[in-house]
C-alpha cells in the first residue's frame, strides 16, 4: 500500500465533437464493450453490493459484535472470512470497511471535483490575475506530498470520516483545477465562445452551457482515477490511526490491526487487503474504460494506445 | 450609418514591441450599402472586424452608429441598452465549423440566442422563429435537430448567417465568411447574401483577401495595407482602374477566366512579404515593395486624398499617383515598358 506515492493526473482526454446523443447509458454501454472496462464495471457493482450488505444489518454478525469465545477462527461456514482477536466477523467488518472507504472517497472526490473544476474553469476562462492567483494557490498545495498534507490536515481537524473527507478534498481539488484549466483554455479561445460573446450571450451562460460540457470528458475520467487514490489515502490515514477510529470498521484499520497476527491468522490481513486491491483495480479499469469511451479518436475506428498512468505528480499542463 | 473615425489598435507583445494592427483607419458605410475590405493577411482586416463587433476595444478612435458612439459609456454593459447595441452589428465568422459549439444542436444554437435576447415569448414561438431563420438561409426545418458535424461546410456557414440574423441586426460583418468554402458553394452563399441584403435591407462589411470575390458583392471597396486604408472608392473604379500601386498588384493577381485575355494581361504583382507590423517601415508603408517608389515615399506617409473626378468619393494615399494624377495601373505599365526596353 504505497500511499506515499503521489496521486495521478489523468492522461489528457481530447474533448472532441460528440457522436450523436451521449446519454449516461450509452456511455456505459461503450465502456462495457471494452474488456477492461467490463471488468471494472463488474468489480465496482460487486463492491457496492458488498458495501450495502455490510451496512444493511442482514449479515448474521454485525461489524462490531464481539464473540470472545470465537477469537481468531479461520474462515468457515459460520465465519466466512474468519474472526479477529476480539472474535469479530472479518467478513462483516470488511464489507462495512468497503462502505466506509467508498463513502469517504465518493464524498471527498465529488467535493474536490466540484471545487477544483470551478477554480480551474474560472482560471482558464478569465485568465489574467485570476489565473495567476489560482495557479499559485495550486502550486502551494502541490508542493506538499499528498499523504503528508492529508496527515497534517487530519491531525489539525481531528479524526472521523468527515474530517478525512475534508482532508482528501483539499489534496485533490488542485488536481481537478489543473485538469480543468487546460481544456478550458483551448475552449475559451475557440471561435464558438467568441461567437457567443458577439451574440451577446452572458458570460455565466457561456461558462455553464458551452465551456463546462466541452471540458467534462477529462474530468469524468479524473473522477474515477481520483476515487481509487482516495481509497488508498483513506486506508493509509486509518492505517496510521488518524482516519476511522476503532471500533468502527475500516479497511486500513483492519490491516493495521492484523500486522501482528499475520503469521498466525492470515485471514485477518488477506481479506481487507484484498478488498482494497479490488476497489483500486476496479476503479482504475473503469477509469481506463471511460477514457477510451470518451475519446473521440476511438469513433474513427482507431483504438487509442493504452497509455500507462503516470505515477509522478508532474507539473504537466 | 456606420462611420469609423481614425481607428487605432495597438497590441503590446512580449519581445516584439507594439504591433500596430490598425493605424488610423477611417471609412463609412451607408445603410443598405456593402463595403468590401480587402488586403493581405496581417493588414488589419480582422482586427477591424473584432473592433466593429466590440470583441475588443480600440486603442483610440471612434465607431459611430447613426451618429452615436458605440464605445461611449464604458465597456459593453450588461444593461438592456448595451445588449441591444451589441445586437446591431453582427459577425459571421470565417470558419463555420469552429464558430459553432460542437455539442449543441443547430436548433438549440439558434434558440439560445433568441432566448437570451428575449426575442420569443414561448416554446412554440421559438420553434416557429427557428424554422423561419432556417428557411431564410435556405435550409430545411429538419436541420434544427442536427449537430454541426453532421452538416457540410456550406450548410454550417448558412447556420452561422442564420444565427447572426437571429438577433435582427442592421449590419453584418462578414470576416472571410466565404473563404473556407468550395467555389461552387461559395457562389450559392454569395447569392444568399445578396438576397438577404435585398430582403432585409442589411448593410454589409465584407472582409476578404480576394479582390475578385469582393468586387462581385461590394458597392465600394476599401483596400488596406499594414493597418491603413490606402485606397477607397466605388467597386468598379477600384477594381478596374486601381489608383494605388498595391491595389493594382492585388487586381492583377485576380485571374481572368478567358485564357487569351489572361495571357495578354501584364503581371503587376509585387515582390516580397508584408513587413512586420511591429516594425512598420517609415514613410509610406508600401514603399519597400513598391516599383514606383520615389525618395519622398520613404520619409513621408501620404494622406488619403481625393483622386480623379470630384464627387466620386475615390481616395488614394500615394505620393506618386497624386502628383502624376494618373492611376497606378497606367504608371506601372509605363514603368514596366521603360525597364524592359533597357
């Protein structure tokens, strides 16, 4: 779990002309056609179902129910994934942990996407000193290693899932700002925006109706990639004891608790760790599939080269 | 109806100093008239267009619309008055593809303009008006459901014209509006423009690098070189008996369809490139490329003075032509014969 690695910036997606009506279902269908995208969709549907199962209360054991007599039991029909040192059901805790991870990730990434896109579009569209101020602000946030910044924020704000989400939002908003700014620059300089001005269309309408739809594609892709990194960040914070607090279930916390038990009770580590891995893989495949589906070059019959994700938080754009 | 007075636009650039895109341009266009604005790329034609539709503000000078200054009262205001003024002069862009939002259907693009300016009251009226606009530019009503990329270049340019007409403007600035089109389509759109001008009483400012095209549609022609008007007059005098040596060169670059005539025509084209607008030559801007240049041309910039019979409105800025009182086309021919005899 190398969460100290920096979060990625999505490969730029060219937002080209749409091929007819693009509804969310049509988009999903195109992702489904991509083998990787299909695995991503299946994995994510599975994970979401497990997460809902984890908090539904329908499982035979609750995530924080202790059964001291059943401590450290291996996987069985009664305890599917075994139990931990307090006799808690690993399966229930893993599912609840998936829910925790998804909740923090979705909330924080959506907040980061909204705030970051707003700032990026504003900077790219208005230019001048607005661009300068927002650009420097982004540079400052980028100067910190992501996990350090998140750690510092959570230490300052206190633990709990809301504060964890706030910390991740602050870390990821600059990435969205940067992803949104580039395409906005090219759209803002395009003739159809100039035409809109000549026709007397108000700036707010130009931004909402003409700029935003034309820069949406790379942001949608960035959302799925940021989700997978947010899951890693949340797990790392919980692992370090700053995120979700015991006895609540969290994947990072479970991995942390399992450190000393791994030689005697492998199941305490393997299942939550596998959940993290599957979440990250699922979201990455989904993001990759989305990028191919949104890529206008794909419609011309040529399959885009699958580009490797850059692991460096470079100063691109 | 439109009067441009001493319009100046300078762009400050990094490293290259100030670019003089427009340097004291004046002209006027009457209601229902078509003024052709001709010149090489970089002469300031498009800058003039952007200033006319208030995409940019001039460094100095005035644009008067029916005697009222368009630029007075600060930056284009968001008030109803400012918006109404901004509607009077509309622009048709060169690239009909780039000037339409690729994610917007044709009907929505037209409807948006109508809604923003409150030109229609309800959905039914909106649909009716969109149909009218499409019919006006000779497109079937079904075009409203199409995306720009589903249309041909000519159809897209018709949409560009329809959208400009949606705000019921009095003046249409056509910035190389036909240059991106095929020759056959170009003729169709040209005829469309002529019809619209007749039916709606529009005033055109037709900007192009192609003198041959401009002479077909313009009543008067203004020739620009490096940010200045060097000759202005009625379309026949400017294109048939060009007074300025630069106009003569432009005119001789227009091919004639008859091969016999074409072969017999003297080539009066000039050599070289347009100089850097950041470092315009002193004196007459054209003198480094002018075959008729005299010593005075490199020191004094000639003014735009009346030329030929009084009352024709023909004006030219050239020392040589003014002192000889003969159009440059004559002078160039004489000059050529002199030199070929050596």
